[in-house]
C-alpha cells in the first residue's frame, strides 16, 4: 500500500468538499467543546466535594440581644457554647463575634468595594461555627438547637452545598444534551461528506478496483478524511476550552475562586480531559465512516 498516495487522496478529498469539511469540523468542535465543558463541571464538582466534604459546618446564628457579648461569657451565649461543645456529634466549636464576622466578610468580598461600602459591621450576626465528627449528623444538631433561647436560626452548610451541586449537575446535564444533539449533526455531516466524496471519485475508484485494488485500500482515504476532520475539530474544541479559561473563567470568576468559594479550572484539568476528547473524536469518525462505507457506498 502506497501511504503517500493515501495521504494525497485524503487531502484532495477534503479540498474538493471544503465547505462541507469546514461545516463538519466546526460542528464536531462545538460538540466536543460542550462535552469538554461538561467534563470540566464533573471535575469541578469532584474538587468541591474533596475540598468541602469534610469541612461542612453547621452555623448557629444568635439573636440580636446576644450580639454585644463579644467573648461569649454571658448567658445565654455561654450556655449554648457549653451545650454545643458537650454534644457527642460535635468535634469543635468556634465563636465568631461581629468584629470577626466583618473581617471574614471583607476577606471574602475584597474585590467588591461597593458591597463593602454598603455592608455595616452592625448588620452581621454573631454565630457559632460547629464542626461535626460525622457529616450526616448535621440534621441532629439543627433539630436540637433550633428554637433554643438565644438562637435565631440554625443552618446546615451541607444543604446549601448540595443545592449548589444540584445546579452544577443541571448545567452538566444540559451541556451533555446539547453536546449529544451537536454530535448527531456532526455524524450526519460526516455521512454526507463521505457519500459526496465517494460519488465525486467514483470513476477513479472504479479504475483502481479493475486493476486489482482491494475494497479496504479504496475506502481507506474516505475513512481517514473523517478521522482528520474529527481530530481538527477536537483540537479546536481544546483550544476553545483554553481560551474560555483565560478570557472568561479566570476573569469573571476571579473573586469567588480567590475566596475559595468555588475551585478554579486549571490547565491540568483541561489537559486531563483532552485525551478523552481526542479519543471520542477518533471513535466517532471511525465508526461513522466505516458504517457509511459499508451501508451506503459501494466502492
């Protein structure tokens, strides 16, 4: 088999149907880009579970009449602290007065001066940060201390985190659905491109068959055209993810990332999913190309 001849045929095939080839590449790139975005969301959720899974706390917010007790030495603050520390499900308790709450608030929203100007220290409640030995015991603490004297409300951070995970899972599912629709469009374009390419070269392929060329030898260029288009689309999708990270994620989400609220998307994350995107592109191209040649093209 003359490898140079096969490569020449692949190049000529892509050049002859340049508009369909470009459409196929772009559709593949969009589909794989959405797939990569969904995979990045999966990695983000995994990172967040690793970062916050064992750090989720229960916050016990106190009523306004207790806010002036900066050292939690008076009742009912002292009694609540003693009860929390004596609970067998609790591993540690930290009391946060208004000064400390305001300092933490300024660190989290350091990049939003307008919000800092509008927020006064007197509006932030004092609270207990309760660390648990087992995260599934959070509901017990919430039920036990809700309604006790001096307690305004009790919040389980795990509930908010699970809601946030639910939003991310919804975004991930929607991304995968749109990626699947785009993938169908890319497969149809591949099928049409291969059929058109085979039709335009039917005379030369017929001559090759007459002089003894095998069916595999005559069909290989069409198959490689689909693979090349898929790989170019995958490369464009990877470049698009890198561009999105640099131009959108790193800038728009800089503040919550720096505050540790959400994990950032690193270059390592994109590198980690890139082989999967390339593999999917190759597999889809090979399966689509082979199926088309077997079912619709008689060369």
